[in-house]
């Protein structure tokens, strides 16, 4: 994994950690006030998946 992908990997993990910390667990996970944090967590997870897919494509293109 190149440095470029590692930077995004760390950023997305940091976003997930901050948003998990910000969720008010006493209200419940699906409460309206927690929606913005949940959307951000889901977006960071999608970003992680895209980062891994792009890294895999890079590895496949190098093998040819």
C-alpha cells in the first residue's frame, strides 16, 4: 500500500473514531440527533472500501 492510500486509510479511521465518540449512546443509535454522526460513519466506511478497491486495482495493473 502506497503512502497515498495509507494517508486516506488513517483519515477515514480517524473520522470513524471521532464520530463513534460523538454519538450519544443514551438516546439510542437511531435517534434523530445521532443521524449526522451515523451518516458520517457510513461515509467513512464507504471511503475505506473505495481505498481498498483502488489499492487492489493498482496492484492488479502492476502485475500486467
